[in-house]
C-alpha cells in the first residue's frame, strides 16, 4: 500500500517584510557587520522552518536560503571561483574570517573595481535571475564549504528535521559557461567526475550529521539541453546512488516534464525518489504510467502550482494524485517547484476585491493546500469534508462575468489575428550623430522621490503637490542629461514605482498588492501585479509626463512603455485562457497609448520587451508557436505608428541566441540589449543572423556598483563595431538606472558619452 506524506520544494527567503533585502543593503553600505547579517539570516531560516512544521509539512527543506543566489552558493560550495576573485575581496582592509568570506561572496555577485561580477541571466523561464558560474579546464571543483551542513545542523538544533536541498550536478554544469580562454570544444560538463567527488563528500558529511533525505534539484532535465545528456544523468545517479554512506536521495525536477528516457534512467537507478512537476508538465502522469511507475521508490507529485497565485483546483489535484497511488511505495504531495516565485502570505492583502482575493493563494496558503491534499489522500475525504467543500467553492468559477469586457474582445476581433507590418523608420540623417547616446529609461529613484511617493500614500501631500515634485525631478534629470551630452533623452520615470506595476495600476483587469514581494535577484524584490480579467486602458497613462519632459528640451525625449509579453511575464496571469489572447489585450491598450504619444508630438517610443526571451518555452518543439504570438503582440502594439516615429525596444539578462530571428521580426527600429556581462555575445549572434536594424548593446553593467572607465566602454564599443556598422550602432547602458545612485550613474554616463565621442572622432578622421 502506498504511504502518503507532504513536502514543499522551497519557500520564499526574503522575509515577510523584506528583512533580507534590508540586511544585505545595510551590510553593503557598511551599516552592519557580518555578525548582524548572519543573525538576520538565522532568524529568517528559523521562521520558515517553524512555519512549515506548524502547518504540518512532513518534509521540510533546508539550504534553500541564500544571501544572493542559490547557483552562486553552489559555485562557492564547490570552489568554482574565477581567478579574478581568487584573493579575498577585503578591499585591502585586512579583514579575515567571516567578514572576508562574505566580501568575497558578494564581490562575485556585485563586482569590485578591478573584477566585474559573474554574468547574470534568467533562471529558466522565470523572472528570477541567477549568476552564471564560469568554469575552465583549470577549475578544480571540490567541496570547499559547508553551508548545507551548517543549515541542516541549525534546524536540527531547533528540533526540526529537514531535507537539505542541493542544486544538482547536471543542472549546475549545464547552466555554467566556459571561461574565457577555454579550448574550443571544451565544456563545463567535462568536470563532472570532479564535481561528483565533491557531492559524494558532502552527502557523506550530511549522513553523518543525521540527515535522512537530501533533495537534488535537476530542473535542467525539463529542457532540451538536459534531455540531450542521458549518459551524464546515468553517471550521476549511478555514482551517487551507489554510495555506501549517504542519506536517501530525491532527484527533483520541475518547470516541465523530463521524458521517458530520463524516467527510465531514474527508475533503474538506486536513487530513492523522484520529484515531478505535474503543473508545468502534466504529461508526466502518462510518461510515468508508461514506464510502470517507480516501484520501491518515493514519488513527489508537484500538484500545487509554485509559480502562480491562483488557488489549486483541489478536486482535479485529488484526481491526479489518486491516479498515482500504486505507482510508487510513497507518494509525497508537493508543490510543483519552490515557492520562491510567489509572495509569502495573502493575509496581508486586505485591500483586494473579495471576489478576486477568494481565488488566490500565496506561499503560506499553498502550504495549507499541500497539507489538505495530503490529509484527504491519507485520511479520506470525510476527514476534511468541510475544508474540501470550501476549496471547491472558491475555484468553481475562475472568471466571473465581472472580470470580462466584451468591448475589448470585439475590438480585437475587428483587428484580426495578424496586424499589418509597419514600415521601418528611415535613417535619421543629420538629426543624430553616429553612435547616438541614450539610456534605457529610468534614472535613480532618490530618497526625495521615494519620500514623495510615501507622503502621497500616507495623505501628507495631495496629488497636485506630488506631481509638482515629480516635475521638479524631471527638470533635474533633463538638465543633467543635456549637461552630460546625451543625444536622445528620457524623463527618468520618477513617477513610476515599477515598470510593470505602474501600468497595471492604470489598466482595468489588473490588481496590485500591498506586500506581494517576490525576489528577482539579490536584494532586488518586485511586486508582480495580478492580471485577472480582460485588459482595458481607461485613459492615457504616460502622455502628460513625457510631453512635459519634451517641453524642457530641444532634444528628442523617448516615450517609455512596457511591452505586452513583459507585462505578462512579470505579472501573475489568469490561467483560464491562452496567454496569446491575454497578450493581445495588453497590446491593444499599448497601441492606443502610442497613438496618443504620437498625437502629442513624441517621435521616439520605447516599448520594452525585457522578458521576450524569458518566456521562451524550455523545449524547442514549442518555441515557434510562442514566438509567433509574442512577436504578433508586439506588432499589434506598434504597427499603428507612423514611419516617422522611431520605435525602440529593450531586452535584458537572457540568452538571446535562440530568438535573434524574432528580434528582427519585431519591426523595431532600434533594439537595446544587455551585453556587458555577456561580453557582447549577442552582437555577434545578431550579425550572424543578418540583423539589419539599429542595435544598442549595453556598454556597461548597471547592476554592479562600479563606474566603468572610458577605456573599458570604448573597448566594448570597438567589439560591437566589428559586427555592427556605425550607422546602426547606439550607445547605452545595459538596463535602467533606477537601482543605482547618482554617485555612480553620473560619472558612468559621462564616461560613456566620452567613449562615443572618441570613436566618432576616429570615424570622422577616417572619412
């Protein structure tokens, strides 16, 4: 008979009031020392473990906490430290021990003056960012730390048994990149045997400490890259499964199905359990039945969505779980992936419409759903009849009539499925110099700007006074850009709290939360809005701000909008209709906004699609369909613009090689992209694909607290010019400047403009 238990893959680590963010930023600013930072970390870990224990979860994860990123933690754990960080990053102040260790760790994440940070990119198809390990033939992977062991020991000291979670070796190596100078054809996977020796040593130490289970996360198995390495997977599970001294091992996969080949390998190994995401990969149920289940093993069934905020359809989940009984010795009811990707607790959201709120579940509520499903499965439905009835009632009608707008649907039907392609703007001869300089949009959000927003929320100032302060900030930003010498200006976005939330607050069909924070990277947290109904724009959203900025300068000012795909990717989106349909609704609202900007005289409009690559399906077979509707949504938003209007777009922190054709198909006149951390790789990809439009590769990394020199930026521009002719090359940072301070931003922009001037002078001299 199959036994039943409960688990979650992971839990948010930022704290209910973003305590981790504040603790890290205090440490970086010198307002706190290592002891104070570690004390905050210990409290946050304890709070999570106690929350899960008190809720009734049987398998509680540990080692899911991180000060910055769990992939970086894994790199440090196994000594994957690039040579530029080999010496402790103590700034020459002689600090040793834990202080030097933390400074070293954060240097890899954030950079130091003489050592740029590790590249950062998206974690699979989520909005979480991870730091990309750099490995080479000379990298000596070995067990170099004890974080998983120390966190397990901390929990055990509190009387809480946990299941340590480790990023699996296959995922770690396939997400890593070959360091500069690695021989052609060399791959990080070539280091697998050394890495497995480190895992074996760690598993032995955890076993001796008393750990009963260890979870190895291998989400890479849901991708084509992971599926292409069956022999590597076989080596991993054979080596680790055959260890004589180890805890029981659960290989956990998520973000999609893993396919029959991987299931066969896992089934035939001595690994003790397998975790499957049955939300993103519902076909896993069929695949599991096809291999006759997992006899003698544990199956962790991910039936509660760890990535969206809608309540679980409890009857459907129970039906799925019932079909799995008998396919394994133990059935663990679990989340589909870590709850890192959702806000912590719905209880804080007292201001939401009850009709919407009753349909939501954040991390804390999803834990209760897991436990409820486990109780219903093990104790029978009668034991939890009341709770089951309430859960059924909450999900009986996902989209009430109040959430639908027939006018929007009628307009989209009239426009048809494929908008006409717009004519690309002619070269702006004479109006702009070669290598025109600009920024991505936002400027630093100063204390004065944040104070004004807080004062407005608290009622200490009225709307008129708030707008006066924002106009004063726009005046300052425009004047600064003119003084620096930028060619195409921005208004700085002081009035915007977030590039998605700002628009969500002005669109029907969206709701915003009060405390629904989710970690994006490091200390950066966002509050994804909730797209719950048909989307409609009641009034212009940006026109007044942009036209005011344009009135303060004779130089062009860009209108700044967030694209339809990014509005979906960085929101929690309704799941009752295809994403393509929802994207078209958002695109229609943006189309109306662009028309209003044009009527107001704005001739540069940037429609950011930072998340275009992020939503790309993990399997190649599903990508053409996605790119077709994603590109179609962008065109729907922009195709009404006149040829005299220059359409810009922006994308950041993703591997773009797979979508260069789609970037061309957007019909944007200029596309700015992250390129500094990835060393201009995308520029070569675009050139190889025949991209023939304007390109603005980011010439410096804004996420690192450092000021790049003129020479450094000039070097990046020269690298770009090897693939892009000067008439199509734009010069800009790689992302918005909101999170930086003016002490870094102003000298960095001045250096950027000077680098462009120097190269222009060379181009002029060569004519």
